[in-house]
């Protein structure tokens, strides 16, 4: 049991009605999870206002309520804590309730539009190889040592984050690498966490359905670096035009990495094949299994981070050469017939162009490149025509199809994509709403030596249609069709 007064530290209090000397069994912001002697925090969300469920929480046994607006009915025996911002209060209360576990870990956050999952996951993989006990919070999965937990959000809610980190500490872990999304920053989910380092990968067109404009999106990302402590490091991609902006007001130690600019850490691509590439990192040549210029940036960020955390440089380079690709990130398969299929999570115009550009560098000139791509429903609509334009520019043939249409009509999403195709490239594309059929068609079109890119869903093992998730794995489906090909 925890005393309420002991977990209100740093919370922006407006007023308290009742006693703070009450025992709290647990903390919840979902009224359905409230039980006897719990603290309920009423959050004003984008869709649901938790203030509407204060009475329900009280009926279920809550002994304390944190809210921005006091309810009309004050129940005797229940403590009401009014705060200026409930999501901010949730972050600090969660941190305090779990006894500030992030202070007992070496915690590094990775933010940016593309590369967050790859950098965080490969840092985890690297540190495991170097013998550390490490945790991971990512889009694909959360890990506490060898225990794998499903991930529902890129950045979980504050209670989940602190609960997982407390479990990491209890399991003897020393480090944690986590993705930090713009939604997570904006909703204060990472507030109060004690980061020892922050990494900025890049910033491109994404999430404008939520942030409304690029400037707001950029400024939210910057808030993460603004909040870093002076003892931490802030590592930025110097080649990205927003890299320097991210660090304008940070108190942390500024470090940079780049391929093209002057930087503290420099990487150069010397050679690449479908099986990997030769890089020069800080003057040392190293063969790695991940290909593409975008992965050269990711690996440079990983090397720089490990170096800033005082790992041995040569040991880091040695282990970087053994790192395996992250699920659904340029994951490829060569069929018995000699067709190469590549599955990638690329779901922004910039990410798609990076992947297609990498494939272009690998081509000898005679292969046909077939791209299968869609756009998610209930998300930023402005990137749909841009995604289509990028796909048709770089590919010989394109199939527009469904991604996760969610509540939208997939035909309408595809129509918006088609609007981005220049008139002189109309003959390049066809539209097939059914994603499975689209992948099958791409395989049927491919000859020996050709390449198929299946973009947008990557590691996901489902397709969400009209609110229902159906089993769907791009890589599994593609390999099944490819293996059924006759030679």
C-alpha cells in the first residue's frame, strides 16, 4: 500500500478536498480497471473524457480521484485532488508510485519519423551480445530480459512504462532502450522519466492527422530534447535539416552523426549487396548485414550511442557486424525461381523513397521492380498521393492496395493515392483492393531475377478492416506464393 501524499510529489496541485493520508492499492486511468482502494486519474483524451467516469470509479471502490475539474457530487470519504493537467499528473504519479525505476536504469530514448524501431531494437540486440542485461520498449515488442511482451503502442502509457521498468529493475536489468513517439511526448507519457541519452533519427512527413501541421509535429519532437538533463547526451542526425533545431534548447551534451556533413561520428557506405554492405565507421571498415543508406545512419546512431555510454569501440564494431535485421524492416526472401521479395514497414513518403532508392542501387538494370503499397485508414490523408507518386517514380510496376483501412473504405483510400500519379506514369499501376490478391498478382507478374517490394505493414501480423483485426502477415503470405511458383 502507498500513501496518497507520497505519490503527489511534483504534481501541479490546484486544490485537495479530503485527506491525503489514505492508502492507495493501485493507480488507474481506465475506470473499468478500478478496484477497492484505488486511485483513479480522470484524463481528458482526444476521444473520451475520463471525468465522465468519476462516479463509476467511486462506485467500484476508488478512495481518491485526480481530476482537472471537480465533480458536482463530492462523496464523503473520498479524496479529490484537482490538478492543472491530468496527463501530466499521471506521468509523475506513475513515476512516484513505482518508486522512480528509470533512475535505476541507463535509459536511452530514440525519436524521429523513421528508424526508431530499428535503432532501439538493434541497441538492445547489441547490448545483449556485449553481455548486458537489457530491456526494450518498442513498436514491435517489449522485452524484459528474455521475456517478450506484446506491444500495443509505440510509446506505452505512463503506468505501463513505469511498471515495465520496475519489473526490469527487479529482474536485475541495467539498461533500457525505448522508442519515443510524438504522440507519447505530446500526451506526457514520458514525463518524469530519467533519460541518460536521447537520439534523433530524422523528421519527415507523418502523423499530420494528429498534429495538424509539420511545425507542430517538429516542435513536439523537440520537447523531448528540451527535457533532457545536463548529464545526459543528445545525439542528432546532422544531415537532417531538423537535426540542429532539435538541440537548440537542450541542456544535455550535444553530439552529432552524419554521412555527408561534418560530425562527431562519421559513416561512409563503401559497397553494398542484397546480403549486406561495407561501411567505414570512424575510420574502421566493417561489413554489416543491414543494407541501405538509411541503415548506415541507423548503425552510426547505434555505434555513437554505445560509445557515448562508454562501451569499448572495437567491441561495438565487432558486434555491429553480427546484428540481424529487425522484423519487417527490409526483410527479404529469394524464391527457388530467383525472385527476391522485400517486406518493409515504410509507410511515409520519405521511408518509401529510402527503401526504393536502396533497391535501385542494388539493381543491375535488367530486373523489373514491382511495388505493392497502400496507405492506412484514419490517418494522415495528405501523404497518400505522395506515397503513390514515389512508388510509381521508382518502380517499373506498382499495385495499389489496402493497408489497414480501419474505418475507411479502402477503395476511397486507393482513389486518393491514384490522384498523386503523374499522367505519364498511369500505365505503370493497377489497383487491387484485396491485399492478399495484390501480393499474389505481384508474384505472378515476377520473373527470375525480378524484385518485389511489399511496403507499409512490415512486422504487423494483422490487417484491420472496419474495426476488426484479421490475421495477415506480408512476409508469410509472400513466401507462400513464391514457393508455389513453378520454375
